[in-house]
C-alpha cells in the first residue's frame, strides 16, 4: 500500500514540476491554521502541505496531510489524509479523511466515515456515502445517489454507470 501511495505522489509531482518552476505555485506549505501559515490561502501548492490544525489554499497537487485540509478555487490532485478534507472545487485522487467533502466535481476514491460529493466519478467507501450525481460505486451502511443512481438510497451497495 505504501508503494502505491509513493508511486502516485511521484507521478503527480513529476507532472507538475513545470508549474513550480514558473513561480505560479509553492512546493511546500506548513500551516498551524489559516492565516498562520507560510504562504497565504490564495497560493497553489504543488508538493506537500502539512496542516497542523487547519490549512487552506487555492489548490494542492501532491500530498495533503493535516487535521483539517481545505482547498478553495483550483483543481486539487493527489492524496489527502486527515480528519476532515474539504474541496470547494474539483478534486482528483484519493481523499482519505474521517469526513470527505467535495463540493463540485470529484474523481477518484473517497475513504472515510462520511463521504460527500456533488458530481462523483469513482468509488466511495464509508459508513455514509452521498453524491448528488455519480458514475461509480458506493459501499457503506447508507448510500445515497440523489440523481440517476440505481436506487436513491440503498444500504450496503449503490451504483450508477
């Protein structure tokens, strides 16, 4: 499992090196809570973000680790882990938090106690899974696909393809 995570992070970081070189993003962010962090919340991070309590940035590509991780305006890519993960815009990758919230498009894998996505394409595994629209699979105690799912609400498994 560690090998897979390492490989995903390496691929994402290598595909985003030109962005860092151009000065549009920063390679690392350390945050106690917003606004007490190295770079302001409007900054894109391509590399690693460590949020001790609460970190907020425009987007993160790479590893996003912390208690509460929040991205606001850009597409976030990679692996996010912590207690709560919030993406106000698009998220591509793996959200591995106790609570995962993706307010717009989500593509990938959400693993948590509660998983929430607006427009999901992938896999949700948790106690409660919710998607407004979904192309993929949900496994959990309560699975909700509001529009276009096989069932609006269904225990154990729900899907839409």
